[in-house]
């Protein structure tokens, strides 16, 4: 239906679905707000000469309107008057009285391709032509002074536009997403370019007039075709100004610049060279982050403030001269600079702290001279610098943080100078080429996993005077070539997995170690000797030597015990009759009965004591190897009892030890007199120890009576199946073993060599 309506200014009550043509009568001077909004079938509009104003939203959403022709006497087009007229292909604005076009007046008129705005127009509102995606050419009035906010935002086909010579300001988002606009001439009168003025536009080159005094943040952000920019003498490069300008190769930063704000050149992947002026004193975060073509840079000495990630992911950067006078090198400054080979910090004498991940993943960094006054290297500073071959930590450095040099797989030479106090978790873990480490005396703490997986590490030396008193969890785990470790006397604790899988470790010397934790030496398959001081040990756990399968493994327990054992080693006399043998047995009693020894034993677990027992008993075995059974030579029982009584009289205050040895002597004689029958030697030993309660009672009774003579305890005689099982050595071994486990006897077999 073709319906013509003449509008006389009154409210229109005709249903919008039937109006296709509209004529504004001569008497009408103003079309009211929303008068014909969303008249979707309206195709033709004729305005009268007397019309002076078109109100807000008057024809918004008239999607079928084909042509918009403004009368010459019109003075004002209000906000969004023709917004969304997506069918309009032509906009005609004649010379006349029009002074103002309101905000969004023609927003979304996607088929209009050319606009000429006469010079009589003085004011263009914001977003007037926003989303006019078919607009290709615009002629602006010559006297306007501002390109308003979003004026041509998202006009993706806009190619040709000439800015009037009096324009002083380019508003926010003025040409945002004008992706076909590859060039623009800026007038000399221009003073300010607002935020995102050319965001994601198609500009290839732009010359900014020298009169511009301010360019706000993101002005050229995302201009992926922009190759070159000439900046005026502004003072600050604002944040994100050239961010994501992927084609930008050259830019000259004027000497007037004093501050470069965050992300200014971030992801300018084609930028090859940048000269930072000497006057710059502040560089904010991620300024050159992701500039993957930048190959050389000098950081000048006037810089006193720098934020994180300034050169992060500059993957072509090879050399840096760093003279900035900052106190702290920010975190991730050169992170992921995979081509970086050399950094010169000789002029950076004010740097005292290197923050996290400064050089992480700089895989071609081969050598670095640290800032001369550096004190703190924080977490992951050189993590995964797989090309790093040598590092010297000078005397001013006080600590290296967690993962400091983690995964530096080619690090062969490490020099730690005296002065460093703390080495963090996993600091040198996975440094698979490291062969030797000297821990300075100043180091007070080496944290867990510090040298984990250093598979070529052969030698670790703690310097004389070392303050380290704990080898922490996993410190040398999987150091498969580690053969020698020299601990200083202060080390008291060996934590879980400290030497796990150190397959080449043959000797461990811990003269003052008091606490061993679970799995400390797990799978040290070549470990042959562990040197300890029996007086210092307070805790050794059951699984400490799990997987230590070397048959030659033995324990030594300090000079005093070793002297005693060496004395016993070569004795081969009649085991009871010889005064030397009796004297040696007395020395064993004295040694095992030192002050506080039983209390310490009560807190022990059994595994390490099993090894200790074997050391003692092996030498007793050697002493008794050729001993004659006393019964064969007719020794008098009274003589044996006399020997036992003498031991007890001399050592009546030595608790269980005296009783055990006394019962051993008595039992040996009595067992030797009985015929062998069906029971095993295990039963013999268990039978002897079954009477411990009675023996303890008699011991206490003797002490309370002041009697120096203890009657021979009642014995349980067991019969054994063979003469070998009656061997006196077995009885001695089992009974001394029973003593050493205070909380209850266990009778592990002890193999004789």
C-alpha cells in the first residue's frame, strides 16, 4: 500500500505500518522528538522550506528511507535524528542556514557513500557518522576547530578526507577502525590528538605537525599498516600509543621526551631500532614488550624509574648496554629474549636488587657481568638460560632466590664468592653440566632441591667455617655423578631425599650429624662408608638407606670406637680365659654404657643400629672365630662364674649390659654341656632373653642390699640341632643385639664374613 501523509506539526496518530511517503507542510518549523521513529516502511521524505529544526530521534530506525535531503533554511539537526536509516543511499546538505548537527545524527547509515558538509556548519556533534560503513569520501566545513569524538568511528570504507586548516583537536576515537584510510594530512593548527583517535585505522605513514603538544594514550594503537611516524617535540609518549603497530619499522623519539609510558611500543613486531634519548628518566611497564625485531638497545643513565617487562619477548635482541641509575631491576625485564647474548651492566652501579624472572628463558645468554653493587638475585632470574656457561656471583650478593638458575643446562662454571648468605629452593636444579660447586663459608642456608638433577656434579665442598647446619630435602637428589661431598662440622640434619639417587657417592662423612630423615640416601648404590659420631646421633629413620645395595657398605663411628674395634680385630685367643679378651669385653661395656646412651637409644629406630651392631659384632666374631669351646677343656664352672661376678662387681651400675654379658658367659658353659636335639639357635637366644625381667629384678635387689656379688641368674637351657648352631659367637651376637634394641629384642641374622 502506497500511503502519502502530510504532516502539519500535530502528533501523528496514523499507524506507522502504512506510511510510505511523508510531506512536511510549510507551516511546520519543528519536527518533534521521536515523531516518526521506527516508521519502517517510510521510503520518501520531503521537507518544507519553513522547517528550522529536526528533533531528537525524529526519523531513527526508518530503515526503508532511501534519500535524505535537507532544506536550505534548516538550522539544526538534533541527536540521532536519522540514526539507523540503513536504506538511505544519499545525503544532501545544501549551503544555507544549518549551524549544528547533533550527536549521532546519521549513525549507522551504512549505504551513504559520500558527504559534503557546507561551510556554514559550525558544530559537528559526537559520533555523527559512526558506523557509516559505506562512507568513502567526506568534505568537511572549513571553519570547524574540532573533529569531535567518534565522528567517523568504524567508517571502514573511508578513504579520502581532508581536515580543515583550523582544526586544533582530533577527538577520542575520531577515526577508530577506519581500516581503509591509509593516509591523512594533519593541519599545522593541530595541537592535541585525543585517546584512540586513529585506533586500528589503515594509516601507513603519518607526519605529526610540530605544533602538536599532546598525544593521548592509544592514539595510533593497532595501526597494523603504519610503517613510519615522525613525532613532534612532546614530553611524554603515552601508554599504548603505538601498541600493536605490527609494521612500524622506524620512529625517531625526539629529545624532548622525558617519559615513556606503559605498553607504548608493545607488540611492534617490525621495529628494528630504537634510540632512547638521554633526557628520558622514566620507562613504564612493557614499553617494548614483544618487539620481536628489535636487535640492539642502550638504556641511558638518566633513567631512575623503570617498571617490569620493558624488553620482555624481544626475541631478536642480542646486545644491551644498561646504564640506568635504578635501584631495582624490575621483574621480567628481559624475559624470553631468546637471542640475547650479552648484557653490559658495568655502568649500572646503583642496582642492588634483581627482581623475578629478569632473564628467564634467555636461551642464548652465554655470559653476564652482574651489576657491581647487586645484593639480591630474586626468584627465577636466570631460569632456563640454557646457553649460560659461566656465572660469577660476586662478594656483594647476599642471596639467590628460588629457581634462580634452574635449568641452565650448559652452566659449567659457577663461582660463589664469600658474602652470599642464602641459596633458595631449586636454585641450581637441572644444571646438567655443572661439575663442581664450592659453597662459601658465609652461606647460612641452602634450601630444598637446590642442586637437584645436576647429573654431572662430581664434587661439592663446603668451605671451612661454613654456617650451613642442614642439608635440606632433595638438595642433591639425582646428582648421579656426585662422588665427593665435604661437609663442614656444623651440619647436623640430613633431610628427606637429600642424596637420593646419588649413584656414584661412595663415602659420607658427617662428624656432627645428629638427625637423619627418611630416604636421605635412597638408592645410593655405591655408598660404601658412612662416618658418624655415635655420641651425636639423635634420630635415624628406618628408610634412611633404602636401596643402598652395596655389599661393602659399613659405618664408622668416630675415633674412640674405631680404636676399640681395631683392637679387637686381631685378637684370636681363648675367648674366656684370656685377660685381653676380658678387658676388651669390658671396654665394650663401658663404651655402650656412657652417660645418656640408653636414653638416646630409646629414641632410635632400628636400621642404622643394625649396621652399628654388625660393626661391633663382626669384630667380636673375628676375635672368637677360632675360640675353643671351654667345655672341651674342662674349665670349672666356678671359674666362669667368678669371671661373670667380677664383671658385674666392676660395672654393677651399667644396667642391662652387665646382665646380658653375664648371662652369656653362664649360658655358653651350660649349653655346651647339654646334648644337641631339635631346637634352633634362634630359640636359644630367645630363651636366654626371656628371663630378662627376672634378671632385672635381681639386679635391683643386689643394688639395694649393697651386695657386690650377684648370684648367677636362673637359665633356660635349650637344645640345638648341630654344633654350629651352638657356636658361642651366635649367643654373643644375639644377646648384644638384644641390648642395643631397648624397647624389645629382635633377632635379625648377622652374617659373618
